């Protein structure tokens, strides 16, 4: 039987929450009350529909972009994430390193100059029908240690080219539908689109499999509010057509996060970028502003981030 198919991540999250609230089975890993469904999968037909607009969920696009930049840079430093979400500090070791969820360091870095990402891309270029373009995120044993602070939730990301279209398949050992799923799918669908752009092929479907897809008991009332909230207006990110702009985007993210002065030459550089990267940089600038004056004032003064205003509007209620 084919897994359920959804146009958007928003639709998928709502369907999964409804399923868990009615059919989820109770369990308590590490003593934390949870309801779960095991071996559950779904297909996202439009991976660019990767943002959550539900006002009750208050999903953060700046956090999703911050995590994306952290992975693309290959970092393991927690401080780059705690700027966006202080809760990430609880996953760090004593030396400030995050060693489980650092997917980017496992696929974008390499001691011999050819990262797993590059190898997968080269393989797909040389053999369009390959089944071996798989990126792995877990090592053999660290997650088996009882005291492990951060075990990778994702096991693998696999790419297929069929009929000139790039599909992606993600396998998760564990997936929390409230906090984890929206950011995981944002990351992996972005990587899927980035790979498609690198290869010059069309973006296909995204397939997600979770051995345990679950809802923590403490989030039950939030899940119910999300389902009662009127479905938001459909939102789709524009196509990623210039993957070469990623390095400029990463540089601006670092400067904005560290509050490093951006000189006129650098400002001209981002102004010259295509609209895709320019708009995402503006989202990060708005997040920096929100730390000083709050989201309501930041959104009221926004003049240069129109495409993403619908995604950011729910954040204004966080400060109330």
C-alpha cells in the first residue's frame, strides 16, 4: 500500500497529529510520557511547501534557516544554534559541541577534500540510475550509550534520479512531530532541492519514514490547538535556481549572528544577489532586530521581506 501523500508539510503535520491523538500508543522512553506510531511514512509532493504557517504552532523560519546554515557550514558548535534557540544548549557536551545532530559535519566535511555530499553528487552525475547515493548521519555505537546527550534522530538521506526528476528518501530512527518534524523536513527538502539544482534536474517528491513518529504528552494541548486553528493560506518557497549563492548567504548569516559590521562592499554584494538569497538574508536581519525590539515592532517596520511576511506573522504573538 502506498504511504499517504500530502501537498505541503502543513497538511502532513496536521494529519499526523490527528492520527497520534486518536491512535497513538503510549510509551515512556527515558521516563518521558509519549504517544507514538511506529514505522510510519508519508510523501510530500511539493517539497517547496516546507514552511509551517499555523498561528498556534508559531514555527520559526529564522530558526530553520539558522539550523540550515549550521549544517551547511559543517559546524558542531552549539553557540551558532543557541543564538536562534537557547534550548539547543541542553544537547551540547561540556565543551560546547553537538555531536549527534550535526548532520552537516558528517556530509559536508572531509579530510581528503571530497566530502560525502560531493561523492553522492558525483555518483549521481556519472550514473543517473544509481541506488547508492546515500548519506549517513549515525555512527555505529554512540547512540547506544545510555548517557548520550544527543543521538542523531536521522539515519540517512538517499537520492534517486528517475525520468530526470530527483526524489529524496529520509529514514528517521525517531521523530517528534511538534518540534522535530517541521525543522527536519525543512532541512532535508532544502538539501534535496540544492542537490537537484547542482545536478540540473527537476525537483521531485520527498519521502519520509520514521521508525517512531511521536507526540510528547506535554504537547497534547498544543497539538489540539493546532488542529482547531483555521488552516493557513498556502505558502510555497520560490525555486532555488542559484546554489552558488549559498556561500554568500552563509557569510551574511555569520556576520548578522555575530553582529559584525557589514561594510558597503559587502552590502552591495548581497544587493547584487538574486532575490532568493536577498530575501532570506532579510529574514535573518529581521530576527536580529526582533531580539532588540520584539517581533511586533520588527514586522510593523518591515519593508523588504514581503515574500516571507506570511510565515513570520505568527512569531509576533510569542512576545505577548
